[in-house]
C-alpha cells in the first residue's frame, strides 16, 4: 500500500486465495502474505515473490534469496518447480507473469474501491501522486509505486491493492500503439485521466494524432457509467473526446484555462517552490495551494480535483491535501551544493525529457530566484525517441531556454540547440553527460540555480548525482548569498 492505507487487520493474500486466483499448486508451508514482490532487493518479510523471467535476468535464480529474506511464498513455473531449493514454500503456475496478471485482476475484482486510471504524454506520475494525496485525505487509498505503468508494473500494483481500499490510482504508460488496451482491461477505472498529448515517443508513431489515439485506448476499459477527464487546452481534446464517446463514455470533463473547461482555472499565483490557485471544479469554487512549482503542475491539479470529485471524494479535503505534494525522484527535487562563494541549488529534472516537459522545466527555472550574483543555469541532455524531427525539436527549444542565463548541452541532438543560442548564453557543449560534468562544475558559483534535464538514455541523472557528490552541502536547503 502506498500513502494513505487500509487497516492491516488481515493479510493481503492467503496462500489459498492466491492459488485460486492464479490456478497454481501449493507446496510447502506458506505463511500469510503481506506484500507482493518481483525483486529480492526490495522484498520484505512476508511478501510473495513472483519469479518473473525477464530479458536480463530470471527470477527463478533468486528463489533461495527470496526465502532467506523472509518470503512467505515463491511463485515459480511448474516446469521449474523441481529445480527449486528444498524447504521453500512454492506456488507452481504455468507462467509467472500471467499468474501476476491473474492476481492483479483478482485483486481488482474483490474490491469496492473507486478506481482512477492516469495516462498522458507528460505528468502521469506527478498526477498519480497528487491523486494519492487528494483521495487519501478522504479514505484508504492505494496507488502504483514510482512509475509502475507497464506490462508488469500495472499487474504488480493491482496485486498489491488491499481489498479494503476505498480508492485506487493506477498509472498507465505506453510507447507504442496497443499497449494501454490490455493494461486498462485489468485496471477497469471508474475515471480515466489523460493529462496531455505531446510528441513523446514520436519515433514509434506516424503523427501526434496517432499518439492521441494510443492514449485514447484508456477509454476502452472504463467501467459503465464512468467518466473521462481531458485537457481542454490541448489541441487534441476533441479527438480524445470523440474517442471517449465512441467507447460509451457520456461524462467527459475538460480541465484547463479554456472558458469551456468544466474544471477551470480562475486565477493562479506561481511561486518559486509552490503555487496557489482558485478553480471552478464542475460548479464548485475551490482555492488550493500545491506544493510544487510550475503552471503545468497547477494545470494537472485541476484534473486531480475533477477526478477526485467524480470518484466521490470530498473536494475540500482533496484540495487541502495538495499542499503536501512533493517532487518524485528526478522530477524537481532540489539539492543544495556547496560551491565556490556559497551555496548553489540543483534542481534535478532528470527522470526523462520531451519537448513539453523540457519547456515546463525551463519555465520553472525562470521563476526560481537566485541569490547575490547567482545565475540560472540550464544543463540539458538529448531528448530521445523523437524520430526524424528530433534535431528541429531541440533547436526549437531556444526561446524557452531564454529562461536561463547560461545553457550547457550534452549530446549530438542538443548541439542543434547550442548552435541556436546567442554566444553570451552558451555555457558549454560536450558529446555526452560524463564529459559535460566537469565543464558545469568549474563554472558554478554561490547563488546559482541549475536545472538538469534530459531523457533517461542521455545519462543526465548520473551528472546530477555527480554534482551532488562533488559539492556536498549537508542538510542546508537554501542558497546563500555570495560575497560582494
């Protein structure tokens, strides 16, 4: 269970119930099951361990480790059961991943929770975390951990949901057509949220419209009488709304600043590390503070509040809870750096990147105050999976990069942005993140704020961690004024 939880008065699963859900055969002395794991590194005593066979490793090789770490039960393939260590409680199934999916479907079927599914090109995880807070203020809420939004993350998250949950929130991701359909068939949400449609993973699609169609697959699994919450300010709203209607969804709620939006932003005050806003949520006026900066965060908060109301939660409690929202790892976490002349502030946005999220992160950088003679520094790595238009999309970031006093770029695609910048704002360019790290480090000074962002494959995460390790600042959290 993540966030607000149901009372732990009964086990998550009994071995018998799990065997019934998966069609498996029990052997050995299994204990009560308190959690579900597919990774022995994070397995907790009492978890059931699903020995999934992946591309790079086979979970069957870790069954002994799982048992030694206190696993209540290990789910293995029937054909491999005889190979397993003696004395380990086993649930033998035909296919371990299919068994995990069956457990997820059974967990969904046994609960009366109101379920919200979230997809979109940008902002899925932050929106999911905001929904966890908003719904959790009203009742026991379960949500998928981290970004568990794929073919194993979704059933794993479902299988972890206690039957007593009042609400459930699940993130659904995709990078090719047809991926969301089987996921949403397991989740069966009462409310489907699409945060936005942007040219993300465009290399796998013929057009942005095709991306919208792939996101619209979420509507195919919405429960009868359910609702869709769509970005009214996005140019693909009508396309998504048509797809929702075609799937039998009559209740379609638009969110945004457009006059037609039913979850409409009335006014907003953007601050360095938070925002305050007033909104009209389906005829109910609500004011709220959200604990993350950026207009894009406020935009998605409208979707959160609309979904919470549609799910039957108390809107006032949901709005109040948003002030506790913090950044997930790699999505705006701030770290002080002890550099020459005082403290600088690192904003880690390295979880991933695409043109929309890059512009949003640069906008936040532009509103972040510096101290003394400090500057705003953007440290940017390649945005990947953009196809033939990739170089142009990097070059087109130049106006957004005006938010930074200096721009540092890593990678061949970011070279296009580098060349589009005026010389006085060129910090440095390097062929990769590792080569860029020392070039950034030598330019830092007290009072600076630097934002680091790039796609996972551009390795900007290690660059951000390298800076934090090179300039440790202990528990201090605010940048200091540099000496005059």
